[in-house]
C-alpha cells in the first residue's frame, strides 16, 4: 500500500470545543461542530474543515464506486442555471419559496439548482438522437440549493448541501423499471457500506397504483420524517405515503371538475400582502374566510395560488385569511373533492358541508396532514371523493394486519420513476427502432451526501462523542502522544511506520496539552482505533483502544504496527 501523509493535530486547522454551540438542537450538529469537523458560515450554510472534508470525501467515494458499478456516468452540470427550462416544466413557479432565484447584471433570471431534472433532460436531448444512444444513467455529486424554511438541524438540513443526483433515460417502461432496480440495489450497497441502519419505505401511495417512488430512511430521533414500520413483515412506508385511504362516496353535491378554479402564479407573500396580513410560516395551509365562513384557499406547503382567480371566484364577498389554527379547529374537514390539479400541485378540495358546490379547502385538511406525493388521476380518479386518513400507531399493516409502529427517521435517499413528466415538457424524443420518434421515459435518484455524514453521526455517536464506521472515518488510527518528548517521539515514529504501510493516521502531537484533554478529544473525534504512547513508552509499550467498545490492550510497538497494518 502507498504511503499516506500523517495528519498532525499540532498543525490541524480545527479546534475542539468543550461546549455545544448555542444554536444546536440535534446531536450531529453539536458533535460535528465540537469535534472540529464543520463550521457554520450562515444559517444552513456550512464550511467543512479537514476532518469533516475527509469524511465527506469518503462518503462521496463510496457513492461514486457504487454508481460507477451500475454503469452510471459521472458528469458535472452547473449549479447556476437559467430560468427557461424550469419555466418550461412549471417549476420556476411551483418550487415556491424554496427556490433561490437571482438575476444577472442584464436582468436575466437565474436560479441555483435545487435538483437538476430539467438540465439533464436537455443534456440528453442535445446528445442522444437514437434509441441506440439509450438507455443511459448520468450522475453528478454537486451542491444543491434550497431555501429551506427551517434550516435548524445542522448538516442534516442545509440550504446549500451536497447531493448525488442521477437520472436515467430509457425508451420503454421496462427499461425504466430496470434502471430503477439498478439504483435500488446500488443504494442498498451504498448505505450498507456507509454503515447506516436504514429502511426502504414506500414514498408515494404506491398501493393505489401509479408510478413508483421509494425513500431510504435512516431511523433516528433527529429525523424529520415519520415512517410506519411493520414489526412482522417487510412493510415500511413514510406516513406521507400511507396518509391517504381512498374511498368512493356518493358524489351528489360534487362540483364539476371544470368549475374548479385553476390557480397558478402569486406567492404566499403576494397573497398575504394583498390581504394585509403578515406572510409567515404559520400561514402555510392558510384558508380564506368569506363573510365569516371558511371557504378556503389553501397553500399546501410552499405552493402558490392565483389571487385574482380566487377573488374573482368569491367576489363580491370580503376575503380574509385564517390560519392553520382555524384549520385544526375544524376536524370535520376530512372529506373533500379532489380537483384536476393533483394534490402535489395546488389542489382544491371542496367540503360540501361548508357550502355545497362553492366552498373549497385545499392541501392539508386535517391538522398535521400534508397531501404530498399524491397525484390526482394517478393515485385516484379525478373527481372522486376521498377520505383522508392519518396513520396512527397500532393501525393494521396493509400487508399482514399486524399493528404498525411509528418511528422518526432521516431521509437519506430517494428514488423515483418519473415517467415522461419532464421529457414531455422539454420534448425529449429519440428515433425508435421503427424510425419514428419515441418519447423518452425518465427516473431520478438522490442521495444526500452531506446529510449522510450527519445521519451517520446521529446513529453511531455515543455519550463520549462521534464514533465512525471504518470506511468513512477521517483516519484509521488516532495516535495519542500522552506525555512529554519521549511519548511524542514514539507517537510520531509509530505514525510514520503505519503511514508507510498505507494506514491513515491522525496523531495528537500537540505540545502542552494534557493527556486527559487528548483522551477526551480522541473520543470526541471518533476515529475507530486509538493508540496511546503513554506511561510505558520507555519500554516500547503502547495501548491500543477500540473507540466503540472501549476495550484496551497493551502491545509492543511492533505488535501494534503489525495489528494495524
Ligand atoms: P426532505 O423531505 O428532507 O426535505 P426531500 O424529499 O426534499 O428531502 P429530495 O428532493 O428527495 O429531498 O432530494 C434527495 C435527497 O437529498 C434526500 O433524500 C436527502 O437525503 C437530501 N436532501 C434533501 N434536502 C436536503 C437538505 N436541505 N440538506 C441536506 N440534504 C438534503
Ligand atoms: Mg425537502
Ligand atoms: Mg422528503
Ligand atoms: Mg425526497
């Protein structure tokens, strides 16, 4: 093995901290800052210091190797993107407040890519002309930008974060299914190699048919997703996906689909401003009262509504905003009419009990419930009544009937059979075998690379600090010089020997730092093996400690080197 440089802590551009950062709420945030892996640059924007960068690079390497193994080709597309393609797919508007939009000196509109379906579709449109050029899987490991509403979980939810995103292009549905299956397998390998405990969860209402999407969720307290897990069989689903149970109900007072207003454009701010109320996070899922009666114009998540159409629809009534609290006070609003827009866009759900035929509520119509990832027409018939049912702990598993358990988890990966949504919008065809153009079908697949670092920290840390699995650790061995010149000399000597054999060494050679502080720091930093040159250094005896189990063993220098190489 090749000689690798020894990282000396006396020269390391990172300081360990005794105290948790004041704004840290989750364990990974506290530990990664305290151990000197990352520094906060601005809200949701992070700098990676040498140790952190090594861990990040290790995660990247594993992801890269497994993507290459399924024949995916790595590219690097820009993060600064023109508006037009996102305009063409509707996402320039639909993405809402999460999208970082900016202008150049000439007033041209740009965005910072939150995800790259459009740009990859255009790349393939530019490069591929025949079915012979497909299938193809392309990927990049690159920064993504999302103006997250609450970037409070440290590296877990950045506004700038590192993602591996890949995109598959096939001419046939079976091809897409194959590309999807390849990704699923690659992700299983990636997360196993990373040492993450994870579940594969249905992410859309797959049971109701339609295209397929699964999330890789890493169980952890700090997670912001809730998933339903069956203790008896392999069923696991994000509660976002099992929130909907669709029942046909008689539809006597259902308005006709064409009577439902089609909203698009203004933002939550413009809506709020025009109604003279502050636009705040609590205005999510806002409703509108008309003459004191809730008739509701909702904004599911950060979506947008067309206020002109809303006002035109309700004129001449007085329109006034009510908040989610009003919503929560109306637990009866659970049955609705699903409009043609699809629940993942702006959707109107009318509750005939409010004012038959003309009253609308939209989005989450039960407190804490969000109609994400459900698409009208795909997951249920447009125009059907649906009952929204929230999964509770103990509800029967849809597969085997056993009581479900609800757990918190971190979404570390997401795979999606997109179909032709983007290729339709951007008109991506290739010439088929019969000489006629074929519309390409597409999948998109993400791994949260920076988030995986934090998820690993969450899952593996103990009360002493970080505790990295071998493949991602910033070093293989942390050598501690616990004493004076003699110990330092021995520590550096062993470090050199280990490095010569290809072992990655971090050596604590800081002068004037007590052995106690060095031991505490070695536990905080979390390298899997700790080798101490201490009391018996003069005899050429060192102590090898396993960071996870705490087991220690005295060895001669030769034994230690032999053991670690
Ligand atoms: P979340 O539900 O946590 O907001 P998402 O569903 O919006 O994530 P995707 O669009 O599916 O995210 O992106 C693919 C992957 O990128 C996610 O599975 C996650 O691992 C990672 N990711 C998404 N948002 C962030 C973020 N703000 N910071 C770090 N990683 C993120
Ligand atoms: Mg998100
Ligand atoms: Mg998600
Ligand atoms: Mg996702």
